[in-house]
């Protein structure tokens, strides 16, 4: 397989012709095994991440029963005659035979080719990566993903992003895999044959490793990692559903000590992903933007509140009063946090430094939806009469909470309003132009953010790669009607899609930031056809979406 020469200018973009030359498309389109033909020994392809102006982190895996020395090379040309960096690294069973190594001394804003070489001379597939630019940047494009559940369908979003050949960076906002045992999520009925998860829930060291081995065997995910550097962060399912600092909804005492489970999941994530050991950090995109990677699960997150439990425990006729007490007490408590004081202080300083450096965009890469979502009354009013009592009770509780000013999702920033307000203040004090990237919800959202009458910025909420969304819980409403009613109930929500899968194509320029939500035709069959797109833009300094 041949690769194109490095880009002639710091900010050019790969063309479809280049993608074809890379061998990333194949004649049959998405899912073709061109990249799946991994050389024997290098079992899961190659990957890169953590790009800087002069370095990038490289990854591969070489299974063996003992420590094995692996050579690596990074070149400016496809024939590997102009070597930019090289060295050796160790594939050790102690790290599931994963290899991670920094390639340093590189030039900014450049495409490079890289490969690994085993002791017997076998070479890995050739990967392609890019350093971050410095100075003036005319355009920077990111493919942004979240919530990729193997059992619900094919990773066509990954395939389309590679086929498009127009991105400088991939960003994964979490739920890269799901921890559930086979048959839980998806159920056996929902699961796509041939894409089954491992039989047991990921709890142990071997369980988390097996989950990665399964997911990283997917050819479209391998393609994505081979073609683009990635900035990645975990959300909850890389450990357990609704993870917080000291526990998770999907963890109990029968599964052992929580701190041990959390530590094992982190170890395996860092073995298998092209990420550093930093929980949170920033990436400087020349004089154009700072991309911040936040951590909102393991370090400091307070436990999620049980809002529906408050409603359920209220005496007859007392739900409104109980919700008011909840709203003014536990929900608004100033000590509740997602990031923790240390990370909040770092982010406030870093936002200020980015603005002082003259960068027009401060981009938050983080896991959960930040905009407020109150449930629309119509959702309850249109419920079929024969709906299950438990579902009626749940929807009625959410609507009642909305009347009290309490939103639906206690696992998102909506469950931590004091923490959100602190972030808003930090952004306003810095004079930042905030662009919030979020995942987790499985649906697509475009929010304006305001605080006490001041514009803070916008949110580009990403829909899932495969996981089903809100539309699966409110089946009696058409997705379009559900989106419209939700927007009417929440004026800062400027647009939403409640039913489609795909990814976000985000473009930053000195004058604008644009998200193009790309919707795949299907995830139940392989293919890269789009059902449609939605574009929304914010102009620099406006801190709200353009009409």
C-alpha cells in the first residue's frame, strides 16, 4: 500500500483521490477488508494521537508470550526514504502487548507516514498522522464521534469520515465501547448478528482488554485510527454506566471494589488508546484555537442525584413541594462538581491564556450535554392510554420536574448547575468564545449558552455512531415532533435531531466555527451513504448561532 507525500502546505486537506491511494476505501466501499488485512503479528493495526506541533504518539499491538523489541519509523514520504524519526519500543504482555511511543522532533502542520517492524522483518500497515500547526491557520477540520456500540450496527460513521478525506484530526468524546454483557444492551433481539459483544460484562483486567480486542478488530475503526490522529477521552461506558468518582449505576458489591475496577479500566484504556496519562490537557491549533480535553467522570464527579426518586417518594399531592425543596437544596448545592476544583482552576487559567494569545476559539472537548433540557408537556399529553404504568409515572415525573425548573438528565451538566455556572463565569471572565463539544446523549443538539443575560458560547452536541437515542424512549411521537416540542420547551436549544446516527464534521476558521451533523442512511448494513446533513455556524465574537 502506498501513501501520498507530505502536504505541501501546513493546512491542506486530504482529497478523495488521496484516500483511494491510501487504500482506505476499497472498491466495495465501507467495510471492505483492505485495512483488515493486518500483517500477521500486528493484530490490530496502528493508531496515533496526542498531536502537538513537533510530536505525536504512535500505537500498535504485537501479541507474543514474552517482551518483544519492535522498531518504528516515521517518514516524510511514502517510500520511507526520508526518515523523520525512528526508534525502538517494547511490546510486553504486562501491557497486553500494546506498543506506545512518542515520535518527536517533527515539523508543525505536516502529514507523516509511520510503520512498525517486528524482529522477523514483518512490517505493520502504514499509518498516517499529522502534527498540529503553528502561527496563522486558515482552516482546521475535525471529525467528532461518540457512543459507538458494536452490537447496534456497523461503524459507518467512521468509514464515511475516512472516505471523505477532509479532516486534520479525529476526536472521540467517549463511549468508545460499552461494558455490558451480551444480551443486555443491545438485547439479543436488538443485536446485529455477527457483531456480538463478549459474553461477560467488562469488570476485570482481562474483561476490559477483551472488550478492546473485540472493538479494535472492526475494520472501519482500524481505518479511522490508521488514517487520522485522534484526541480521545473516556466517558462512562469505558468503565461502567453512569460512572462517578466513587461508584457507578452499573456496579455493585458483587463485582468487587470500585476503586480497583476503575483503576483497571484506566490502565487498559491507556494500553489500547493513543493517549497520554494526562486526565485533562489542551491542544494548541496555531493562533486559531485551543482544544481542551476535560475529564468529568473518574477524578471528582459527585454522585448523580435521584430526581425521579424525589417525585416517587412524595406524598400524594406533595410532588410540587418536594421538587421545590430538591431544586433549592440538593440540586443547586454549590459543592456539587463534575470536574473538581483543581481542574476547574486549570481550565479557568487556560481559557484566559488562550484568549490572551489571540486565539478566536476556545473549544471544550468533553463528554456530556451542557445545555439545559426540560421535558415538554406534549410528551406526556400524547402518551397512548395503554402505556405501561411505570412509563407514565416516569414521564409524568419528568414533566412535573420541568414545571419546577428541574431538567431531565441528572447525569449531564443539568445535574450539576452550580458547576456549570462556575464554568460560565470562568469563560466570561476570560472573554472566551466558547464552543462546547458533547456526546453521551446519542442525539444531535445545537445550543446557545447564556449566563445572567450574557452570551457564553454555543454547544455542538454530537449524535451517536450506532447507539439508539431519545426516539427509542418516546416511540409514540414522531422524531420531528419530539425535536420541535423539545426546542419549544427549551428556548436556548436552537436545533435538535432525535433519531439519526452519524458524526459531526467541525470546521474552524478565524471568522467562524461550523458544525455539519452528518446522518448515515443506516447502521444495520454497511455503507457510507448519507441520509442528509445539517449545518450551523457561529461567527467569531458573537457567541450564538447565526440565524
